[in-house]
């Protein structure tokens, strides 16, 4: 009897450890979507800048991380991060106290960067996955934001 309970406990501990290992290995890959662009860096950047207002989104900020790093004495390949926003979606989160803490993830961020292979990539948070953890109302709003930002990106993504 004692041996059976030790085996059971060992099985539980092993299961927990394997589950934790999988979370640590898979979570970083699941939290972000990364896609190759069909175009070079400059063209990708220009097309996203054009598609954002065409889809009734705004781009309140752009961060040229290559230039920022250069100011601090570091040389990195081109990286630009866009903050894009759709106010009629954002107000659904910002307009009430219950969900306002989600503003820490707002506005939507899209990064474009070059790798050593010379190709341009687009990275963004997997808002749909994260939203599933946050409840029905936030799930619907984040899903709407993710769909809208993917429409902005669809013309540059390599399929």
C-alpha cells in the first residue's frame, strides 16, 4: 500500500514537472506570431504605414530602435516598432474600470526587423491566445483588435 502511494505521488510530481517544462519551452513561441515579409525592410515599413490609416486605424507612435541603439553606441540591424490603435475598439477596454488594466498591452504593437539572412520579419503579440485567458468581454475585444491588425499586415506577409 505504501509503495503504491509513493508511486502515485511520484507520478503526480513527474506530471507537474513535465507540464512546467512544456510551458517554459512552448510559451515564448505561442505568445508571439512571427511572419516573413514578402518585401524588404523599407517597402514593408512603407506598406504598413499606408495600410494602417486605409483600414481606419491610427499609428500614434513609431520607434526606430536601430537609431535609438546607435545613440547609445550599439549597432543593430533595422528594427521599427509601430504602435497602432483603433479607438472604437480601444474604448471598450479603456472605458471601464474593470478592464482598464489591460491598457498595459495597448496599443497593439507590430515590430518589423531584419535578420542576418537579409530577410524582413513582422512580429506581433498573439493577442487571441492571451485574450482567451482574460475572460469573455476582453476576449471579444482583443479578438477584434487582432483581426484588424492582421488585415493591416496581410499585404506584406509571405504566405
